[in-house]
C-alpha cells in the first residue's frame, strides 16, 4: 500500500517544499540483496522509465557488484555447506528439494511437524517459574536454522530457533542477567537477534540490530548476547533484526516477572502471539517488493504483499484449494512441490471462574488487528511493559511490535468460545490494488478456541461474534473523519500509567524532527525520512563508526555535519541531564507502527497534520499530555498526523527508531538516535575487549 499511498493522497503533499536527495540504490543488508540485484537487472535495462532517473552509481558498477556478490555468495555457501556438520535432529527425512543457494536456503531441509513447531508448555507459561527478587543469570542457547514447516497446514521454508516458531521463551525476573548463545546454523545467511522493548541500559552493542549495533553473525559462527533487565517488567519479545527473517518465523516471547508488578492478581497466564503468515519465503517477497514490478501487482511498484493468513500462536487453518494471489504458485520454483494439509486452530483450556492474563504480542510483518474473545469483556492492564489503570473493553487494537496484557474472567456458560484477531479491513484493503485470495478465504481473521473445562473440545463454539470492528465504542476518530475501524491506538490520553511520571523537560538541542513520505527512487518504492532514505552500511555497523567522529554539539540538529553518510540517518541527542524530544510527522495516508529501541518513551503530544504546522496563525493542532503521559515503546502514528515523544536522555547508545512494518523498514523507514556520543565512546572504551573484537570481527565476514 505504500506505493499506492504515494501515488494517492500523499503525492499531493510531496509536491511541496521537500526535495528528497536520492540515496544510493536501494541495496540493503536484506537477505535478498544479491538476488534482488540480479533480478533487478532486466528491469533496469529494459523497463521504460517514468521521467528522469538519477542514478548515483553507474550501471556498470552496479552490475559488476551484483555479479561479484553473487559469485562470492555462491562460493561461500558451497564452502559452508560442505563444512557444516551440526543439524537439527531429523524428524523424518524431507524430500531433497532442490533449494541449493536459492535465497541461502540449503538443498535439504528437515520437516518439523506442527506439534514440535509450537511449544504449548512455554506459551501457556506452565514453566514453574519462581518470581523473586534474588538476581540470577538466565542462560539460553538459540540454534537458528532453516526448516520446512506448516503453521497453517501449508508447508513453507522457515527460519526456526531450536526448531520452534514461535521460538523459545525467555523468562526472567527484573534485575536478572540474560545470556543467550546464538548459533547461526543457517547455511548461507547472517543473522542478528533483537530483544524488543528491553532497554539495554549500558549495553547498546547487545541490541542486535544488523547494520546498526552489530554486523550480522555469519553462517557457522556464534555470538553471546548478555544484558541486564534493569527496572523493566511485563511482556516483550525477541526477533531477528536482519532483513525479513522474522517474517519466516524467527521470533519468540520474553516475559519479565517482578514481585512488585502493579497488576491485579490472576490465576493463570497465556502468551498469545497474533501475526500474519506468508506462504512464500520472506526474502522472495522482499525482492519482489523492492523491485519496480512485484509479482502481486506488476503495474505499480511499492505495493506491500498482503499476507496469506493470520495466525494465533503460529497456527491457523487454510483452504488448500485456494492458491495465493500474492505470490501465485510457480511451477519453476524450488518450493513448488511442498504440500498443504489444512492446519489447526490455537486451542487453550481454562476453568470456570478463573482470571486469566492473556499477554498479547503482535509479531506481524504488515498487519494490525482487533483482538477479541466472543462473549467476554477484557480488562487492559499492561501496554508494552507499562502497567496501567485497568481499562474495560470489548477488545483491543494491536499494532506490530506492541504488547497488551488483558485479563479475561471466565464467567460465561461452560463451552467453547472463539478467540479472534480480526483485520481492520478498511485500514488496509482500500490501499491494495489487488485482493489476497488466501486471506479472503479465512475472512480476514484468525480464530482460536477458548475452551472451558468440562466442554467437549470438539463441540461447536457457543459464543456470539459481537462487534469486531468498532473499538472502544468510538464511532469517529476525529482525525480522518471516517468511522474508526481500529487503525489507530486508543486515544493516547486514555491509558494512565500506574507508576506515575510527569513529562520530562527537554534540553536545548535534544529535539529532533522526522517527516516521512513514500515515493519512487529509480522506479522502486522508497520511504523518505526528511531528505533521504536509510541504507545500511555494507559490511559495517553504524556503531563502530561512532568512536571515529568529531562531535560538535552546536550542530546537533544538522545530522549531515559529520562523517555518517546522509543515508545513515543518524540523529544526535547530545545532552545529558535533561530529556529528549522526537517529533514524528506523517505525510502518508495510512498509519504506521513506530518502535524506538533503548527507551520507553512518553507520548506527550499528538494531532492532525504536521507538528507546528498551524503555528503561523498563532494556533497549534497539538494536544498535549504532560501530567502523567502514556509510556510505551511502539506507537501507532496515525495517517497525516504527528506525535511528540519524550524520554530521559539516560541511556548513551545508538538506538534504532523505525516503522515496524517489515517491508517499510527494508524500504528505508528507519533512523538511528545517537544519544550522548561522548559518554558512548567512553563506554565503548570500557567494553569487554573480547566481546568487542568478536562482534566487530563479523564485519566483512558474512553475507547478510
Ligand atoms: Cu510503515
């Protein structure tokens, strides 16, 4: 929809005063890099250009690099493939599909059955975990590998951690040290793991963002992430932060307990991931999305792929007779011989009278949802690790990366009830010039079953679907003037954090502005922020360039004033002591989920149009909330609107701030906040030399 958006109402706006500077060609550290380049060749040479195209790299150089990377990747893949002994225990031998070097997927893959793919014990938090104030070290091993699995019955190549998706649970108490040994067992792709929502106080190099806080862990290599969970509790998640690897399954939950968590008592808990599912491997889709002509909409670049299904805890059913229109089956594809067998619904059992905490996590690559349970009222008690005064509701809107804990009281007649994650259709479908046949066939919703003990597990659900498209009883969101179908978070001044905190004061020079829009660069959709689109460094990470900089605090708002490339999108937060303020301005026709690393920010202001846009006539459209503003780490920025975020500048580091739509992130919708560079350089001087050498040594080694 980005491309569609840019050719729709956004194009009127971008005709104005902003003249984007073309970044280098839209290469990235994505998995699809070399394949994208090689498939793009024919388009660059043969397709007619719509108007003037400025190419900052000559075509011959582009072709040479593409060919060279292709050959190197091929050679490396071969060497690693031959020398790589560890494998998942084979459940049963898969047909030897000819995957050789296709997007780095090895030739022979294990097939993981659904009962092993999904770890219900962990997702139901039946782990006998002891909540305590005694600090401990929690140690995990993550083996990341390719395998074939079928979350909804349709087999696809996936990226699994310990053979699971959702991957292994990390469970700790506040104050604990978490240590995760990550083994990259993929044959030919780098990886990196990010701990979404964990603030990494004093450990920015453990944040796991490939190209920013580290170079990807190359195939056959390992890296140990270690960090302390400092004054945070609640619901978090981890996911690969390289390319679109999490789209194919590389994600899992993090639960932080605290004996002093300010939430009502509950009898039991469940983790419930809601997510979109693509039947096609993510990197294949990404290559098509970042091309001038996608498989799903050949006539218009930049249209995001619509998912094939929606899953609850990584599972759902599908109608195997319906072929995907997002990526129609291709007999020439090495994936063509995979099977489909229908899948299963997420199912969980509760006892009548119990109070259950559902920890909802949206792990999607594109879609957001309205979550509801037939016949049951929900009470919202936590947003992104922040305890709030309970809000009673029929359901809850959940954008990508956001977490919401709700309490469900099992006070209905014993029976089975549907749990639903419903796509707010009007937020997405009008912007997509095609229909996803597969998504349509599941009626744009995932269903699961909440089963009361005593009900036959196979009995027909008894509940009433209720209103699944009108959140919080509000008919009009006051921004677009249309009926609100859950495209936005609940109004920002409704949730009240129980740990009260006034808005922080902002230091001069610690304020930054972001303004984004979708437009074409070289026939390809890119998302421009301020004047350029983010392009990751090749074979380096922005963090490692920090110690070499000469910082001039007087140039704080001029981010081109030092040796980071413009397309590195580094925004400086220079001053300690007081807070920082980030204004995000949308010049786009749709909402976007913005996620900040390193901080739980305050949402202190919001309003239609650009921030300060009406200041000329002495008025402002910004609504302020300074007393006890909502805090979270992922916010939905509504269409054609602005939000004002603040945080205490208490965490020197390099912090990504980006849209969490996987496709947009790869299209350049990404900046990095460089917080207190002087202190960061000192911290890096004191960093464990072995860790630093190991992490920095990955740069230039792998093939992301
Ligand atoms: Cu976005």
